[in-house]
């Protein structure tokens, strides 16, 4: 392993969709709220993973225009968000860098785990009831 920070890749669509808080009325706004709620994790880390970590929020579709903020880099998927997340996990694996993917999507979890990524569910970064 390298001395680089653990890469934490958040599947924005999946995490936003994990809480029925009317996110579908404003996908971009819901994704921006998620992004902002992630900022403290950059320094503090995730449960069981001390910080600091590098946080990447993969956005797509109606949320594609969400921008980065200090502590959270937004990456717009040119096509499928799942494909970009898998590519990020593959690049981390190639660099021998630890990677955690935040998603509940079973197929995406399978794909990311093929590259050695650890996968955790949306509740890791978003308590029930919303962010």
C-alpha cells in the first residue's frame, strides 16, 4: 500500500435515493445537500476508517452539474455513474491505494470488489431520515 489517503467514492444517485425525502423533486439540490453533508467525513473519516480520506462524489444525470467543494470532489460521469465508479476503483487498485465505495447497488458492489474495493452502504454516510 501507499501512504496516500484512502479513496472514498460515493455513488451519489444511490445514496440520495436511499432516503425517501422527495429528492426526486430536485435531484441536483438533493445531491448538493449530500455533498455538503459529506464534508466533515474528509477529515474525520468513516466509521471504522479514520481520516483524513479523499472523498469523490460521482454525479450523473440531472445532478451532473453539481460542483466540488473543499473536502469533496464532484466527478461528473460522462456516461454511466457505475462505470466511472468502477474505473475509479480499478485505478486505485492499480496504484495499490485503498478504496471504499459507498453504495447499496449489488452489481456495482460486485464490480468494485473485483478491484479490491471495500463496499459500504449509504447509512455509512447518511443516517436514516436524510442528511
